[in-house]
C-alpha cells in the first residue's frame, strides 16, 4: 500500500526520542503551558525570524483568535479563497463577520490577486491568504494591496511550515500568521496543535490572553477569550521535530522534482511554482479531467490518493448565502488529485506512482 500521506513514518523514525521527551513531561507533572511550550514558542519564532509566537490548540483556533484580536464588526468583510480547508471559512463565521470568496489562479491554486483587488469594498477589513499545498502567492504584490486599502493581512500557513517567498519565511509577511501541527503537516505533533506568530506586540499580547479565557497576569478576564492551549506533550514532540523541518522539506522537494521530471502524460497537468515561492509540497496536486478513473486505477495498484478539496467552501451549506461565481475554483475542484508525497516515500514507491500515472 502506498498512501498519499504517512505521518506514522516520521514518528516511528524518531520513536525513542519522542517517547523520552514525553516521559520527561509525565515525570515533570506540568502538562499545560510549561517549559516545553515556552521552549517551542521561542524556537519557532527564531526559526521564522519573527518577534512573537504563541502556541494554540489548533490552526482553526489560531485563525479565530487572530480575527477576534482585530476588533472587527459584524458588518465587516474578510476576503479569502474557497479552495481551502473548511477551517479557514469557519473561523471567519465564528468571528462574527462576513466572508467574501474570490477566485484562484489556475497555475498556483493560490488567490488570484487581480480578482482580489477588484472585490475590495469599504466593508473589506482583512484578507486571509491561504498558502495552499505549501506554496505562496506573490506576497510583495499582496502587501502593496493591503497597504493601499489599509487592510489587515492574516496568513493561513496550515500547509506551509518552512515555506518561503523571496527568501523570507511564510507567516511573517502579514499582521498575523497561523500554523497547524496536525499529524499530516510538514511540522507535526501527535494530535492537534497550532500557533500564531506576529511582529506586533499588542496583537501578540491580545491573542495570548484570548487563548486562555482572556486572562491578564492576575487571571482577570479582560477579553472574551477561549480555551486553546498547546499542551506540554505536543510541545515536547514539536521541539524535537522542528529540528528536522528543513531536512523534511528538502526531501519533499526532492520527491516533487522527481515527479515533475518523470511524469509525462498529456492527460495529466502538473503543478506550477510561483516565481519567488519556495514550495514545501505539503501536497503534490495534479489535474486531470478523468479524475475518478485515475483514482480507481491508482487504487487498483494499491496507491491511495486524496482530493483537496472536492467541495469548495462556497458550495458547502454553511456558506451558501455567500455563494459566488468562481469559475476557476469550480473547474479545478473537479480535476485535482493529491498523489503520494511525504518524507520516507521510497524511490521504488515513487517510480511505481510515476509509472501508473504515465500509463494512465
């Protein structure tokens, strides 16, 4: 069996060290916001070269807390894309504001920046940019748009830990960057986990407070907060795995390079990389007009694929009142297939994937 993702591999590879770190947490007796979480927050902000980081329970909470920290009104709009995880849109609705979907680029799968700018109105207060599949859009152009219209910029980096644009780490371009450490991610823990990063001290202090009920240092709730904390066991795992992130991303790029070089089939469209983007290939997504047949053929050869995402947000029931005519999104969602890519995918397994694709 060849799966499109295999989180078990990376944990088994580091099993002794991970179990040792977890054992130390258990023996220590402090399980929430102890030294392991502090160490990770410090290491992660140094890795990204930003000023502040706070661990959260998951990336959905990271997005929600980031939006709540901006003091948006119910009449305000947040622009994002529809081809993304449901979490991106749900966080906007849970923040009590309106969502506006814009179309994507058929080359990068990221937001179409010209479409985005055309859809900005007086109600628009923020943009959530999704670095989908591990790739960045043109962040220089996007920052100019945000400056021109005085908009907040939140980066959804759930799939792009370690990615760069023009040599700068993703998550550090906007006012706030939100990360996921779900087991399948490039930087992963053994359950749910997330983080928010920023260079703005006031926003940092607010999201940190709001992630723990809205408490100040005296445990007096000064904001309407939630309970969303990165626990000590997950922090201990992340402290170990952060050291391997660059190496793991290089392996993902190596696999992607092999695919790009050797998959040669006119019925399959390969992904493109945006100029300046250092893609970290959380997912390797190809396109075909005969998707169901391809997935069936791959499964027949014991190769399992994914679809990210079959149902764009604007077609999901909870978002129906925000429905838009998004031609590129609609078309791509019918064609995309995520093929296997993860550190530990052997050359033999890669060759099998390539051969099945080429003979499809």
